[in-house]
C-alpha cells in the first residue's frame, strides 16, 4: 500500500497491513492526530485495508 503523509509531504510503501489502526501502529503515529483518507472517503481505525490501497494521512489542525 502507498501511504501519503502531509507536512512534510512524503510517500511510504508498506505491505501486510490489515487495518487502518495497524497502519498507525506500524508508523508509530497517534491515530487521533491524523485523518486517514482512502479514495476521498474518511476511514476509521477499524476499516480493513490491503496492499493495493492508497491511504492519505492528513494532520488534524485546529484553530480559532
């Protein structure tokens, strides 16, 4: 699977990841800090993924 990270932009290739939550653990990222997006749709940490997916991880940004 291809993982696209923002700020700074980089792409990582991973295999063998079964769920979005596994992806966060594998990359050592806090899931609450990113929005996982596949094909324009927001995913949950329970959603299944496969090696053909492209997952974009957008950082959660808040302001006021």
